């Protein structure tokens, strides 16, 4: 086999790069010169939630470092197979909140649309690792009924495309969906939640940028970047046309033990995001999903970390520290107020 060089990567389309992603732990470890760290439990863990890492994301990792913060986010571990009390398969009760057709309507004025269950990489801490996507995502055939539902509810002013990763959809499908959303007069804002530009910057090709600029809606792109090493030159360059097109760039991160749970890393992340034209939006406390307990940071530790960030950052670079609590009407800021504490 001819080894992939940086220049072969460049000439491949984003779809080819997606298809060429690492799908076996051993291959990623070999690429990182970490063969000796392979354990059979990693295979077992990746049977419960698939292993998937783009070569571009792997290229941002440090070779020979098993503790690399990017590697840690995607490396399956035996610990995932342990049942830990308090960690469940559906921590956000999404199955109950689901309206059918891929629509999640939990918060006032905005709906979240699950466009696909697929992602370009599989993050081990993901709260959707057990979510039965096939039953919940909006298939193209269901879009008509879903659009009718949006049309009939004048209280909805914002649609959030989420997933999975909505940018996995090709431009043709996205374009059709956006064209239909544009026809709904009460819709004011479009938001896209995506990690794809981070792990595959070539996805932000000119055709997509044009689509996003032509929506006729105030549009924001909420990226998902957890560590400053994820902000590559390629990502910054690919985002520039979006910024010029007036698309607001925000970031949500998840607080992860061993990845980004120090004040210095968080400060560095906030500053590097701003340098790239992205504002920190949320810092999420981990959703307590089975298999992700080894990433959890105690609430008290998280609050102390957030306070020390606040002492060092300008207000506009301080992300809101939040936890999602099923049944509430927004993300809940930490520390939780008295009436939100469990009795
Ligand atoms: C997180 C979330 C949103 C978006 O919340 P914002 O606070 O507006 O960012 C909307 N709908 C659902 C179901 C969510 O989980
Ligand atoms: S939904 Fe986001 S966090 Fe979950 S696997 Fe996909 S990219 Fe990662």
C-alpha cells in the first residue's frame, strides 16, 4: 500500500477522506507508533460503540504519546464496559422528548432536528453512544411532515440542525432542506451544530459556504472543540470565508478528565478560539452516559475551574458552564441554584 502523505490527503475529496477514516484501533495506534499499547479490551469497547477517526484528526495528535488529549477523546478503553452507578443509556431522556420525525422540541422557540446519526469521528464520551438513531433521525421521506409541523408552529423562530453531524449530509440534501426552511416565514435563525470542520476541514468547501450564505436566515455554526490542539491552520483557513459571509462562529466544549480539565488548557482554548474568530459558548459538564464515567469531573471541581477561568479571562471569552438536566427548559448553569438541587 502507498502510504498517505499530506499531499495525497489534499487531493482527496472530503467524501473520500471520510471513507478512508481509521476504523480499527490497531491501525490508529500503529500510525501513532503506539502499537505496544494495544489491548484486546479496546476491541471489545469498540464493538459497543464503533471506532472511527479521520486521518486528519489523527494527524493533529502527537506521535508516541498515549496520553495525547486528542487521542484520549477517541481511544476505546476497557473502562467503557464497566457499569457505573448513576451513568445510564439515555441520560437526557431524549427518547421521551422526541416528537417523531427527528424533531426534539425541549426549549422555548427553538427545535433541534436530528438529520443523521452518523459522525466523522466517534467521541468516546458522546451522550448519544447508545441512542437508537435509525429510529429517530429524519429520513428524507419524513421531511414533508416535519416541515408542516414547523410551518404550523409560529412560536418556533430557530431551527438547530444537529445529529450525529448534519454536515455529513451532502450539499444537495442540505440545500434542499435549507431551501424548504427558508419558506417558513416565522423562522428567523438557523444554527448548525457540527464537529466535522474540526476533524475534516475540507468539508467547508466553497459549495457549502455558498449554501450557508444563501439561507436568508441569521446563521450560526456551533463547533465542538475541546482542546486547543484541535484548532489547526486548515480549520482556521476553512472558516475564514464563513466569517466573511457573516456567519457567527461559536464553540461548545465538554469538560473531560485528562483532556481539558486544567485552568491553563481552558484559558489557552478560549484564547485560541478567539484568534480563530470563534467565541466560546458552552462548557458542558459531561452527560452521565454509560461508558463515559472515566471522563467525569466532579461538579465542585468544575465550578472551581470555571471560577479560576473567570479570574483570568475577559467576560466575552468565558464559556457558560452548564449541565443538561432532563425536564428543564434550558441548559442549567453551574453551580445549580438551591431549587434545582436534588432534594
Ligand atoms: C441544547 C439544546 C438546544 C439548544 O440550547 P441553547 O441553549 O439554545 O444553545 C435546543 N434543543 C435541545 C433539545 C437541546 O438539547
Ligand atoms: S455527536 Fe459530536 S460528540 Fe458525539 S460522536 Fe458525533 S462528533 Fe462526537
